[in-house]
């Protein structure tokens, strides 16, 4: 098909997209359905194809509603975090957590968000106790979490003192809630990050394509631990074409919170 050209289309206050017209003689845009930068375009064409590209960068939509209060933003943040625990497709399901490495360098890696508690202000993930994170956290218990969600274009930067739980009731409860498919990871013969002479799937024997049964999975318990950050700082940035929203919550030891807008 010949490419008959490319056009940039703009909607007032809604960013822009690119449109390629390919071998078309007749088309119309029925429009609509946009929210936070995703624009759905319906195209009717007798013989052609219309391709639409949405700008994924900083050119987010304008707000089509009044600026929400800081309280509303915080409540929405807790709701979304709780949803992200349950919904593997929610982009906040896979945050990046950062530690101070043993040599003082920053270390960052992706994890699965396993729990959120808005009352105690906790974020939780599970890990292999043989990995590097627990050692780092024992030396310096500070951890930073970074989340980004593309649909609503919200970044969270969260930090606070972090505790590791390997042999207590907290760890037992987390292990009980861990699916058999995930338990398999803790049965890996090699400690995470061990150097290998050759590629090795690092899966328990006989379980390269299946989950262990419950009894067999108990072998993984010895390597399992859960990690909890008590949030004392939460920064939220929401991108909009006509002015980003950025705010900071900082909790003090007595439970009170300082809240402030930040310059985006
Ligand atoms: C999508 C994804 C999810 C992951 N989830 C976890 C997790 O929940 N816990 C974990 O310890 N590692 C998880 N990892 C692996 C870590 O990113 C990291 O490679 C590993 O934990 C070793 O990190 P460390 O050497 O800094 O301890 C995940 C990786 C990816 C790509």
C-alpha cells in the first residue's frame, strides 16, 4: 500500500496525534473516547487504512475536571495502590524499589507489589532471602519506591523505613498467601545473583514448566521473606498538558502529616 501522507491532528486542550493516511479514498473520524492521552478513533474507509499515533510523552491531556484537592488525591492514591495489588495489569503492580547498595551506590530493581495498608501506611513485596536486598536493608533500612501509571499519567515516589521479615508471623502470613506458582521461585537451587558458569534455568528439578504441590512448595519457605516499608514520604506527580499536579505528604512520628503542593 502506498503511504499517501502523514498529518498531525490537534484537539484543543487534548494534545496531538499523528495520522497516516494509507491508500484511502474516503474516510471519516467518528471520534471520541479519549481519556488521559489515549484517544480512540473510529475510521471508516472504503479502501484505505488510517493509522493513529498518540503522543506518549509529556503532552498529556488537559484536565477536563476541576483540580482535585490534596485530600482527594491522597485517597485516590491509596485506592489505586490497593487495586494494583489485586490487578496484575495495573502498572503500579510492578514498582521499582531502590536501596543503598553495600558500597554506597544506588541499587534499583522491579518487584511485585504484594500488599498495601493505608492505616499503617505500609507497602509490601516478597523476596528471596538469599538476594542482595535483605543484606542492603540490614545495613541501611531506607527504601524508595517508584511507580508510574500511563493511563492517568501518575508517578508516585514513596519512601520510608523498611523492615525484613523472614521468621516471624508476618512472614508466615505472607507465605500462606503466596501462590504455588510463586513459591516455585523460592525453591531455586542457586541464590539469586550467583555467578554461573553457563546458563541455568535456576528452577527446581522437575518443575521447569509446572508449579509444585503444596507439600513440595514448603521447601521454598526457608528462602522466603517479606519486606515492608512504612511510608513517611509520598510524592505524587500527575501530568497534564495545561499544568501538572505535584504534591508531597510527609508523616511525622506523632502520625500528623505535612502536606504541600510542589512546583511541577
Ligand atoms: C516483572 C518483574 C517482577 C519481579 N518481581 C520481584 C519480586 O517481587 N521480588 C523480588 O525479589 N524480585 C523480583 N524481580 C527480580 C528483581 O527485579 C531482581 O532482579 C532480583 O530480585 C535480584 O535483585 P537484587 O540482586 O537487587 O536483590 C522481578 C523482576 C521483574 C522483571
